[in-house]
C-alpha cells in the first residue's frame, strides 16, 4: 500500500521538515465544518408541509448535521443518518393522533377514565424536570485512536431517575440524555424509556402495552422512541381507547389516507410484536449465546442511553455477524457511551457492518480501534461511518493516517451520508477506498 504522510505526521517529525511542507499542503489547512443548505442536502423529502418546516441552515460538526424542524408540536432537532426522516415521520404520527382525538366517538369513550388512568400511570416512576442539557461527548470520540479509557455505562435504572450520568459532575435531573434543551429537542420521556427499558410490569397492565405497540406499528413509529411528545401522546390515545373499549383498527380508521404510514421493514416486527419483558429475555439469551458475559449483558439491558428498540437492533445486527470473531469484544465500547447520540452511532455502525457482511462479502473479525471496524478475509479494514457529512478535520486526519503503518491493504470506508470534496481528496491521496451510500438524511434506520 502506497503511503502518504499527512500534516499531522509531518508536524510530529520535527521542524527540519518544514522546507518540504509546501509539497504536502499547509498543516493548518483544515476545513471549518460546513453550514449546509437544506435545499441542497434534503433530496427526497419536502422541506415544508402543513405539519412541519425544515430550516434552511444545517450546521455540521465534522461528522453530523443538525436539522431544525418547526411544527405545531414544537421545534425539534435531528442529527445523524436517518434521524430527519424519523422525526418527520413522528410529526406525521402526532398529527394522526390529533385527528383521532378530535373524533366525537373517541372523545366520548375517553371522557370518563382516560385522564385518571394516565395520571396514575405516571406515578409509577418519578418524572423529573425534562430540561435536557449538553451532550458529554460527540461521536468524534470514536475517531480518536489515542487510547482513551473506556467508561462503563449506567448500571441501574435509578441512575436516570436521580440524574446520575457518566461524565456529568452535577447530580441533577436536568442532565438527561438528548443533547440540546428540551424546547429544541424531542427530549426524553422517563415514563416510557425508563419503565420500558426496565420491563416495568405496570406498563403491561391490562394489555395496555400490547395495544400501544400495535398503535405505534400502525403509525410506523418506534414504541420506545425518546421523542417525549410522541411518547406521551401515544400514552394518552392508547389509554383512552383501551378504557373506552376502542380498538386500534377503529382508531386508524379515523385518520385520512396518507397520515397512517405503511410499516417500515427497518424497524423490526420483533420490537413491535414482542412484550417488553419477553423481548428483554430474548435479547439476554442471544447475547449470552454470542459469548457476551452475564455482567455486561445486564449492564446493557439496564443502560439508560439504549432504549429497548436500540438494544434489539444491536442484538439483531450482532446475530447477523455470525461466525465473525470479536463480536463480544465490542461490548465494553458499547457500554462506554455518554450520550444517546453516541449509542445510536454504535448501533448504526454495527448495523452497517452486518449489512456489509451479509450482502457484500464476509468479514472475519470485528476490532475496536476508536470505533468498531471489520476486517475482511483479505485483511482489509472496513470502516462503517454512520455520519451525515464528513469534513477534513485534524481528528479525521489523525484517524486516517494511523492506518498507514498497519494495513497492507488499503482501508475501505463507507459513509452513510456525504463527504466534502476535501475529505474525499485527502482520503483518496492516503490510499483509502471510499463509498458514499445514500443522499444526506434519507435513510431510515431501525432505531430512533
């Protein structure tokens, strides 16, 4: 493999090389992460409808783009591959739920018991303030191969209730997963994400959870979504319909065509059709059969940043990597995440590697080198990058250059979004093979 020495390597070689630096370009000549235009980047979704409007300015951080969406239900943000499509789908589902609630038959059935039932449900778990403040780390940490110590994820559901989060000094309920203030973010519904992650029997009372999952499936949304507004609306409508003797088929019949979406194959029937407790048992058995230890399995099942749907998606992808060495060895990194965004990144990384393994060519091994990468049978590093827009930054330079002395075969990186021209040129000059999989923000992932 032909090797090119990047700026970061030349600087470390010493000032004596300064005379040759113009041959390689200026060392401080990195890109400032771009602010994209929604018109140029959102290619397959309307920017404005009766229920939402996507803001034109789309800032990036070198890896992820942050879309802002205005709707009658508040202002939302979406960051990471597929998240824009998911959030827009959730807004559409909220509109459909509103239509259901406006029907006179629904209102009559709901009047006597629904509000009291929902109020009682919310007493099962303390619901602290839903103000969401900063993300401890961004996904860029997974492209930093400098040997950072891994932190174990949260050990108990109680850590969420009491606001104890890794990397957060202040022990307050305001420091919850998410990334931006709740008024600008879907936020976290503790009633849903905590109770369902814990398999709380209260959630299964009188078949409520089964009906709620059925309704979520009809709306093609994640029943464990961290979109607090959607989660609470699903609660209200499901309880009212259940208490009033209305079925899911009746509810969806109230909604005009086009509001109720066909279900997506990317969100597995395993999540929609399996009770939370049963799903947790199946996830546990699957992980143990792959060689993941009982302690690590328990930690993942209790982890506050992995919703039950994310745990299921992670497990399904790992199962698809059958025969690949090192599957169990990625779990310490999986447990180390310090934000929901980081958790989604790793779930999507393993998903992309499983697709490569089953549809492209078999992988021989998974390795942890900052991020999780695969090794082909021929010894080629395969880096899956579930990012929106990759810019040429010092971090990416260091990450890419570090493979030059190790691999006899040029690495392959496939990006589930786009690269800047500069990033593509620099990686190509380093000898990398590059694939861009889809237009920005278009792909729907199995998890939200």
